[in-house]
C-alpha cells in the first residue's frame, strides 16, 4: 500500500535509516525529481529539485496495519503521514506511473511531463535564457515556437525546462 509522507529535509538521512528499521526489507521510496541546469559565474551548475517539495511516496505491504502506522509516527525526520491515503491508492498509483513514464535514463522527470498551453507565458528554468519570460505561439510534436520580446524562435521540448510565469 502506498502512503504519502511529509519529511524534514534536514533529517532525511535519519528518516531513511529509521524507516528501514521499522518497515519490511522490501519497502519502496519514490521521490520524483527534476534536474535543472543553471549558469552561475559563467559555470554550469546542475541542481536537482523534488517536484513534490518535502513529500515522498512510500510503499510497503504492511502499511495497511494500524500498528505499523503507529510505529512510523515517531520516526525522526518525519513530519506527518497524510491521512486518507488508503482511499486514494488508485490515484497515487496513476500519478507514480505517469512520473515514471516521463523519466529519462537518469531517473529525472522531463519537460514533457508538464502540460503546455498556447498563448501562455512561461519562464525558462534552465539553459542560456534562464529567468527570461516568453510566450508560446505554437506547439508541435517535439518543437515549440516561442516569442521572447521581439524575437520569434523555435526550441525543442526536451532541451529546456520552463515554468509558468
């Protein structure tokens, strides 16, 4: 059974070791991440971000038991376990499948995971145009025509990361 856990980022390593001690040996942690390339002082810096912030998915067959959940409540590094996860199993599994479907070979979520809309404004999160705002003119299968100021150009979906502005 999958559960959604909010953890303390500072105590993440303690959290993982405590979880390993409390759960069975075949538990699974899943945390969808995205890799962003930034230029700082003319150097390329790669930084990974958890797209769910400080939430993580945890699977273990024993999470159905209330006794197991009671043991987990006092783990160091755990803020809380979201309630209602038992009734939302189908949605959790669908979300995890969608995340895994859009992962690249290194395990990071690609830009194609996020839905794009024409005539909307976005801001680059990676590449040479970082923090520049642009508008999507046309979306094709692998390419996007954008308007950045007075400049019209075409970019590939897989090359850059961008967020709604």
